[in-house]
């Protein structure tokens, strides 16, 4: 299901990042100990009142057109505003309404997005005079908060969630395989979509997706229904310059959340760059089935070892996607493009695979016999049994006497054992260690 997007905006030094960190802490996602996955974070997921949503942090908006950096930050913020369902406009209650606040307010009025006005750094919540003048901005009632101390943020979140559409607005067709094609600009996402749809097939319709500037295209291939979610237009090339490249990930967030399988597209002529890592990292963190698709393979001069070297380089740069299939294509010449759909079917199946409990415990017990659990400070550490508790992604609970003593490196060893025995290609695996109920022996 797609998730609403909330952008936090305002001029510099009003406490936007403090509020972002506070809201993200409402339900902070647990990520694995892999360097580089969450680098340069500008977004996170949280939930409130049963509604999960994405929050985006932005730089302080300034309107000094002579300052190159100020122009770039403003463009970044405008990108976030374009993507948002709801905007939290943060102002500093101690400073009162400033000229830059009024400029930001005018920008938000033009966006025609729902706005929640947050008067930050309020010290006395019973003294309305501290934030009274913000009523004159014409953006609704200001909500007094202290992001630093987390005061009154519950009222702020209530106001934000009240402006979301109903959950049914974000529902998806359960019958078709949803394939999101994500990547930085100019890697060939739209070219792949056009090449896939250009062959003989029945195109049901072209309908606007729930992501702005994204098109959902239902079609049928080999008797199976698919929906291609194209994130073309990830940035407007005429407006967005290289320093704001990292913000292009924003438009991919919903598409990734909605997808059954994600195609992470790379440009063979450029290799893996930081933006690729950011997008791939988000896919991995959301535990989505995925395929690494290397496009423009027709432009590479090849020798007998070219593909092996590319494999090695990509695996080194995207270590956290070691489980993902690698496919080299040319969207322009259509070479191997339909293998994308065949592999997508396979990884979706792996993503939804369920292992019988007896077989699961047999494999894990053999793995633990070959490589026993290390002790923890004189304490005996033992995993008694395990069970698969869900699919998509495959999630396993391991019941142990001292869960906190089971090191993540040992869990990685067990994960590798599961992959060797059951496959799970193209899907993350979650291993959760819990204490066994009852008295441990």
C-alpha cells in the first residue's frame, strides 16, 4: 500500500531537523549493521494513529537569488513540497513572523498542498501571545510545539494525519504483480517501460498512479498481469542541478513501498554512484524483493571478462544487496528485457516462500552443529527452535535463552545457511531472536 508523504519546511534555524528526528523517533525503523545503507538520510518512516507515512527533512529555505547555495537548497525544498501530501511549515515562536517566513508561506500557498503550521520553540504553552501573530499568515491555526523536548507533538501529528486521504485512496490492485522501476535520472527507466510495452501484448489502460509524475501501466505478458510503475521525471532537468541530486530519491519512495518487486536500474557507462546506493539502500531497508538491472550494456566494449568484472564491482559497491539477481540489458535494443519479467516472477515467488517448520529447524540445527554459537561472557547461549512467522519478506523467529547474546554476525551466518538451502534469491530475510517462554535450562 502506498504511504502519504509529509514534508517539513521552513527558513533556516527554526528546528526542522530537530522535529524530523523527533517524529522519526515515534517508530524508528531497525536497520541492520551495514555501513552505507542509511547514508545522508533525508527521509524516514513513522506512524501515528494507525497511519504510516513518510517524512522528509529539507534545508532551510532562503530567497537570496544571488547565493548559489541558497538557490539550490530552495530547489531541494520545492522538490519535497511537490511530492508531499501534507506540509509541516515550521516557524520560530521566539522570533515572531519574519519576512522569510512570509516568503515561505507564499511559496506554500502556491503549492496548494495542505499545510500544518508548527510554531516551534514555545516555552509557555498557556501563553498564546507567544505565537498569536502567526494566525495572521492565513495558513490556519498555529500549533505550539517544542521539538527539542517533544512537547505537544501529539497534537501536531493529529493535525497532520487528519489531512490524509482515506486509507482506501492508497490501496492497490491485489491481482497484478507491481513492478517499480527506480533509479537516478537518465539510467533508462522510461526506455525500459517503452520497450516492454512496444512488443505484442494487450495494454489494458494508462492510468495515473498515486505517485505524482509517475504512471501505472497495466499490461499482460505470457498470461500474467503486471503493473509497471515508472518513476520517470524523477527530477526536472531544466531546474535541478547536480548538488540536489540526492533529493531525487524522494519520488521513488512511494513507488518502492507499493511494489511487489523493485528494479534498481544502473547505468553501465557510469557504474555505481552515491545516488544509486541511496536508492538501493531504501529498497533494502523496506525489505522489498528486487533485481539489479544494468542498462546500456550495448554501449560497453566487451572482452571475455567484462561481465565478471562488472559483477565484482557492483557487488563490492552494493554489498547489502548480495542476494539480488544481476541482469544486463539494453532497453534501446531490447536485448534481454523480457528476462526482467521472468526474474521478477521468480523473486516475487521467493519473497512469498514459506518453509515447513521441521525443514527449517533441520537446516538451522545442522548449521549450528557445524559452527556452534559462541558463548557470551561465561553465559551459555542456545537457540532452541525457530519458526517462520510471515512472508514478504520471509521472517523467522529464533527462540533463545539469551537473545541479546546472539551476535548479528552469527545471524548473518544463519541467513547464509537458509539461502544455501532454500534459495530466497532476490529477497531480504529477517531473523528475529526472542526469549523462549518458560524457564530456560
